[in-house]
C-alpha cells in the first residue's frame, strides 16, 4: 500500500495532509511514513518465506535512529560500512550476531570493535584485508568469520558511481583469485570461512542482471566445494531497484512515459533469483536498503521565487543540493509534485535550489503543474540516500526529519541551527 497519495487535490502521508506538516515544522523537511517502512520489511520477508535466510538492512541507505529501531524491531539484521554505522545499529536494537561489515577500507580500530562485539561476519574485499583481519583477531583471541566478496564483472547498467562490479571497480576480488585466496584463508588460524559475497551495484531494475549473477554464484559455490572449500552461506548483496518515475499518479499530473518501472518490485526481483540460489543449499543473505526506505520518504520544499528568461523558467526552492544531492551527483530522477494541486496548466521548468552552484538542481526541463512563490513541493521517494548524504555546504543547517504514524507526526531529527555549524 502506498502511503503518499492525493485526496481532494492535496497530498497526504498516511492520515495527515503534508501541507500542514510543512507549515508546522518548516522546510526543507524530510517526512517519512512509518507504515511504509514496516510494510516494505514485511513484503521482503514474505518473499523469502520458507527460505533459510537473513535480510541485513543496509544502514547507509538511511541511518536515522528511529528508522533503525523500526527495522530492528522486525528482526532483520544490518549491514554496516563504518564503526559509526555499527554503533548506531547496535544501539538501535540490531543484534551483533545479525550484523555484517562491508567496505574496502576497514580501519584497524573498526575491525577490533566489530570483533569485540562478535558480529556475524566481515565482507572481506582484498587479500591484504584478510591477513590484517587474521592478525587482529589473533591478538584479541576472537574468531573472525568472513564472506569473501567476489567481483563477477557483471554490468548492472546503472550510473558508474553506483556500479560496484567491473574491472575498474575497487570492490571485491577477481573471480580468478577466489580459490587461491580461500585456500590461504583456510590455513589462517583466526579466520572462519562462512561463504562468498557478491554485490553488483545500486538501483538495478533488470531481472536478467540478477539472474545472471545468481547463476555465476551457484557455479562458483559448486566449484569451491569440489575443491574442498566448504561454503555454508551466500551473501547475494542488494541493489534491488525501486520505482522513481510516476510514483504518484493523479489526473492533474503529467506522465513521464517511463513504463518499465511501473511493474517494478523488490519482491519480483527476489523471486527471480531465489529458486536459482536455493540449488546450492546455502543460507541466503541479502542486503536491502533502498528497497525498504526509498518510497517511505519525501523532501518537502517551499517555492521562493519564479524566474524567467527568454528560454527557461526556473522554480527556485528553499531546499538545495546539500539537502538532497542525488540529482546533482547521479543525475537521478525524482518525481516532484505540488502539495496542493490547482486547476492550472502544466509548464516546462527547471527546479533549482538556492546554492551558489550551477549543479544545484532537482529537475531540468521537467513538465509539471505551475506553482508560485509560497507554495510547497514534494520531492518523492527520498527516503534512501537523502538525509544521510546531506551536508552543511554553503553553511546551510541540515533539515529536520519527521515520522508520520497514522495521524501522529513526530520529530525524529531536529533541524540544525546556525549556531550549531
């Protein structure tokens, strides 16, 4: 069920009119639907019913403590990429035995802290990391459980900055090196091999990409077992894409014509690979992040000015690339809709922020209903990689975050003040 919808020409979140939230808490403002987060957790778990599995939420997608507590409460695990994410995950209720640690550059102190907390496993990215991990684990007299991350060199078809598989990627080890590294790992006294790990990238929408990777995973596990390397679990990673185009529909809103995303669901992507992965009789670990929180959040912003030149119309809003950098960084698409729809014609505009950067924009040449100074817009599907990527660039305080639960609205992250900069 979608928790953001138009009713009587106003945009709602669950049972609250978003314009009232904007007026109450100010803008820029991130707003999340509690029900949406819980529903997405449930949908993923239902898709894996009957499968020996663990879903480890990718904390990097959204690390707000209130959101982490919700997800931990659904008994999911967590995947972390730093000591900060690990501390937040544990404090928010994730049990260390369900936490994996990813990243190509784990510091010694981060490894030591994770070992002391007895996390489930490290996703090892290089041979030198493996040797370092063994040494630190030996000093602490703690076993280090590992997944070896394999770079299958599978093209994900996404933006280069969110592609993590390929010859020119810093992630994982080449498939040709896997056996040799794992043979070495078997001889290291403080290393326990659990399995192998693969992660292709982010916002992958093509089923065939996942299917191809699943077959490669099965073939590799079979080969490793034939060579005497026991593999008990496989970590298939995440990257499950979500719908961004035309997420909100209304007769007054233009359609952008993107048909492919309209039937896109994480459940369908998972259902395409689970039967393949089950052939190897391993516990299956996945790392959903975006697929749990993206649709659960919006960024509300207020129109400051309309500006026109002979060729372009600019809608200048109070949110900037420091609040949501995805459109500038990845050229990512986010649907933008008014909080209140008036019976007006659509126009082609650039929606831009107030920062002193030409790259400070949310949409270019976008067809949308006309809006004027003082009206509000909602930038949709910003629950993932929104606030976590925000900054204080131009000495701008970070926005507040609000959680909606039915008719209740609660601040879950206070707006920064200038004197806190």
